[in-house]
């Protein structure tokens, strides 16, 4: 785990498992887990003003270690990527992310799960497949078509200090994660 450092960002398409992987990495590293969606969404699915989001991100990543889950490149990249040591990019096939997204959304809706203390899934909105501003399913398709923007970021000289890990399947992610050292050995150094 020492090879990835203590400031890690996990990016990828909606439904790829960014939050799940980031939470596990944070646990193993013994650092805070920062979910950008939790900082971005206000009650009733209202986006936080840009200044508010940026202040929240600065506060959440002010320490010497953290694992951030989420993209929000146009809003927060200059705050997090400048300090990141590793960016993990989950670049999965569209059918994988769609399957995960639909299962996750239905399960959250069925359980009436409260997301980030403010919102619940609105299943009828996700069926608006023509509107990526309302439907996570439509958003996943749009994001998948634009996924090369992440690959472009990897090649950008501004981020030459960052170690990039591009994982193309859940199996590859599990194999990569299995090579991680336990938290105890990281803390013992």
C-alpha cells in the first residue's frame, strides 16, 4: 500500500464502484474517506453552490492523508489533484457499470436509504432515459462516451507528480486491491 501514498483519488463512471473502493482504501490506509457526492448534494437533490462545495472539499482534504471518491473535475480538480499522490481510474465496460448502477439504485430505493443524510433515490427520475440531468442511467451512458477525458488527464503534464492506476474490470480491481499491504504494516513504517 505504501506505493500509492496517503492521498488517493478514485475516479470513474457513475456506478463503477468509486465509493466502495475508496472507502476500503481509506480503511486500509487509516485515513479519512471523502465522498464528493456527500459534499456536493444539498437536500432535495440541489447542488451546493460552487464556493460551498470548494470550501467543503478544502476542509475534508486538509489533512496529510485522505481517499477521495468522485469526479467533479471542473469544480474541485485544482484542490485535490495538486496534492494527490495516486489517482485510481475505474474504466469499466458500460454494461458492468449499468448493471451495478441499476442494482444499487433499486436497492437504495427499496430500503428507502437516506443518502448523505439528505436525499433518497427517486426511481421514476432514473427512468427518464432521455435526460442525463435526471437519470443516472442516462448519465452513465453519457459519461461512458466521454471517458477518454480521464485518459487525457493522465497524460496532462500538470499531473506528472501523480501515480495513475487504470483498472478496466472488477476482477482487475480485486487483483490490484489484493496486493495492498495491510493497514498495520503501513502504520508500522
